[in-house]
């Protein structure tokens, strides 16, 4: 007993005489954040808020890591909620769209040489966490090539949940903070499915760190039948397609089915290639970016088109020019693996594969989550 007491006293005396050890333990978590701190981006105007970006590994065995960019609130960030933003596509970047064209604090100028402030940024009210998801989108990557073919909604939600729990371990000040999820387009799938995953996760833990308060989706992809039918009706009622083409699509396309037909494909392709022309169907009264390669994408009997946000129709091009700059990627701690392809706002291969892997009726997911929230 005397030997144990002596050993304990010796250990305590060494510990108290070594402040370096104490300070090292106390600073371990903040130092992990400092590694991800963004001091300033090339061409960025001076700002008072903090930024962090980097990777969180969500599957070590398969080498999947998701890229994030946090722009903290412009004032009192410690009192503001945390909001996660997810872009859709599927396969489109939250850095390119959400952060740089929609709700983020910066906009890219036309030459891709500098940034300017977005006076309508949401970070006046919340800490914004932009996530590029799933792996293969934007700067997020995987070392297992098959992951790009078999991702699907279920794994996307599971990986996002792993990301959040590990990210909050790196940023413990956001644990138990009011937390919201938001997004647009195919995030009409991602957002409520992640909310459901968090809800189920929290039920299994007595003191969960993710304090989910709610979610919001805009222009959301929810149900193939109504989304596609509404798209065609919009085209027709705004005189973007002819009466004959409108009737041909309705007569030949069964949007309630997972299977398409050659007659349906021909009718839709005729509308998009010969009648819509260069008109941006999401902003029909503003000019189109004639240098853009964006077009209607026909996948699994669904009408989808990448959305250009804002009055300037070429903003996506500016973003791709800026985020492909090596100095920008270095400042963001991005592309650490040296991906062998150009960073793009959307990866169409992921879009096609993800849509092909929807194995359940999405509205049932919505309904089950709503019921769960009513019960809880």
C-alpha cells in the first residue's frame, strides 16, 4: 500500500511540475481544428468570421472521405445554430452551388481571379457547414472505385451521419448546439433521409451530440411521377414546347414506372433539343449562358436538369475556374490526394448511378419520419 501511495505522489508531482503536459492535453482538440483553419482564400475580401475546411474520413477501410467547408456566423457564432447545407444533382457540389452561388458568404467574379461578398449570405444568422456528398462529388473522394458505382441514397445518409459525429468530435463546441439541415434539388432525398438517420441514431443514445431541430428543402426532388409531370406541364403552360410535343410526352411516357421507352425518350429529346433551345427552363426570363454545357439529362424515366442559380447564368463556370486553381485548393486543404480529373460542379456519372440505385418509394421515407417525429 505504501509503495502504491509513493508511486501516486511521484506521478502527481511530475504532472504538476510539467505544465507542458497539461497544456498539451487541453489544446489537443483545438489544435485539430487549427489544422483545418482557412486563414484567407486567394482574392478574398477581408472578413471577421472564421472559416475551416478539410476532410473527415467516413470509411477507413474503403478510403472514403468527405470534404467540408465551415463558414462561421458573422457575429456571436457561439450563440448561433449550426446549419448543414447539401446540394443535390445527385452528384453536384455544395461548394460550387450552396457556398458560391446560393447561401454562402462569397461569390466568384467573372474571371475566377477573386471573390466578393454576398450580402444575402445565411451566415449572418447561422454557422454554415457545406458538405460535398457522396464520395466522388467535388473534392470528396474514395480509394475504392466501385464506390462511385454503388453509392445510393442509403449509404449517402449513413456516410453523412458518420461525418457529423466525427466532425463534432473535431469541433466539440458544436455538440448539442441547435442543428438544422437544408438543401435543394435532389437534397429532397438527402435532407429528410439524413434527418431520419439522425433521429434513429439519437434514440439509441442517452445524451446524443446532434441536437436536430428541423430541416428545410427547396425545389426538392421528392416523387418522380409528380416531379416529371409538373416539369412537362410547366414547359407547356409557359410556351416552351408545342401542343403536339406536350401531348406526345403525355401519351408515350409513364412517369409512374421505373422503365422508360424509346418513344418517351424521343418525345422528351425532341422537346429539349429542338423546342426549348437555349432557354434556361429554370429562369426563362433571363439570358442563358451560351458557353455552358448544361442540358436536360434523361435518367430512369425522370426529367432532371442541373439548375443554374442567380441572375448571372454563367456563375457555375466562374466557380469551376476558381476552385480548379492550385492555390485555392491549397488554401482550402482540398484535393490532398491529387485526384486525376478536373474538379467540376457536377459529376454526371454519379448522377446516373445514384438514380439507378433508388430501391424504395421515397414518400414512404418521408411518412415514416413524420410519424416518428410526432411520436417523439
